[in-house]
């Protein structure tokens, strides 16, 4: 498998997450409007530093991982998307998180769709999952828009969750 450092879509550039992204990641992951609904919730700066090290190692181990998402024309971090291992053993999972000002324009679907295609086509993954809270209609809409389908309902920390999958 050849080493890919970025993906260009119609409006976005996805870049493999790296140490240079740390200042913007600390801000993104500390924002409750962005990370309150994510597995593990809002992160401290120290947690974000530790996670970055884990995410870099994940890329090395699996050939997939997290991407930063920025406008193709250049500019500040809009969000992140990519894959991580579900701690509950359900598989490699697609995730995405975007700043509030980047929402409502189809950017999450564009970026997450590109990350999902990379996972299947470049990394050769036959199955990718994603999890969304049942009441999180925005995330569920993104997952449906990129072709993922719900396959399981479960309860996690008192919240109803839906497991989506994409198989090739």
C-alpha cells in the first residue's frame, strides 16, 4: 500500500493528522459544542496530546486513521474525520467532528465520505462501522448520506445508540 498524506475533494483537503495540528486540535476537542457528544466527551489539553500520539501510532499500525479537514482554498481547521478502533470491539469506526460554524453545508458528509472511500478502496477494509446517538439526527443524516446503514441498536451509558456499517 502506498503512503497517502492527503485527499482532495471538491471543497476540502483532508490531511493525515500530525504534530503541527496540535494547537487547533486542543481547541477543537475542548469545545463542548463539538466534543460533548463524542465517545469520551470533551478533552483537556493533556488528553489531546496523549490522543495525538495514539492516533499517529494507529496510522502506522492500520494504514488508516484521523484526517484534519480544511478548506481546499486554505484556512483554519474545520474539523476532523477518519477511523479509530471502537473500544467495545465492534470494529474500525468512522468518526467526524466539525466546528459549529462549519456545519449545515454538507462538509461533514463530503469529508466523511472521502475518509470512508479511502478506508475501503485504499486501505482495503471490507467493513467500516460508525456509531451515533439515536437522537443525533445530524450525524445520522451524514452517515446515511455516505451510504452507511444502521445494523444494530444498543444502550451505552444510558443513551440509545445506533451502529451503522458500510461493507464492500
